[in-house]
């Protein structure tokens, strides 16, 4: 069985990796702009600069979103135990593992797939406030809750 501190650390590392990748891409675009400034002017040059600026803005927005996710994740105490499913809960079910945190989808942790979901997702709303031993239906599937931590 997975434990919450290991899942929390894996998710934090995933966010760090994504942040580093975006930051490197932004740095590369800055270098491209710097190099283009040194080249000749003209319509082609201006179009290229505009496209590069647009790409920078898009990446900056994605980076800002990742920083918000990292901040939201930092609100979770991975050592806190929960009796019922709530923000910060790691849930083991017959359908897999779910970490109620930030909605970034599945990550791999110790050869297990863990779905990082929020309580605002359809499945999150169904699981919220449930406890170990509960069984419920979601989209014609039976979900048994084996453990909540």
C-alpha cells in the first residue's frame, strides 16, 4: 500500500519537473528574442518576434498556473490522517488510488498509478466525506473504499 507522504512527494516532484521545463522553455525563448534583436529588421523579423512573444505569454501563463498548483499543494500536511475523504486524503479503492489535492490527472508512484483529483470533479463529489468500508456507485461502477489516510 502507498502512503500519503510518498505520494505527496511524488506529486511535488512532478510539479517541480513541469515548472523547470517551462522555465527552460521561457529562457530559450528569451535567448531567441535576444538573438533576433541582433539580426536584420523587416516584416519577417517582426512576425517572428511577435510569434515568440505570444509563445512567451502562453508559457508564462502556464508557469503561473503551475505556481498556483504548487501553492495549493503546499496547504496539505502529508502526515495528517483523515477518517473521511477530504482535501489532502489519499484514498485506496478497488478502482485504484486517488489523492484529493490538485487536478493534474494520473502520476506514477512506486509502480502504482495515482489519480490526483479535486473534490469538484464528478468522482471527487461522489467520494467526498466517504469513509473506509463504504461502497458506492459511480457511472455504473461499484467503488469500494479500502483505506483513507
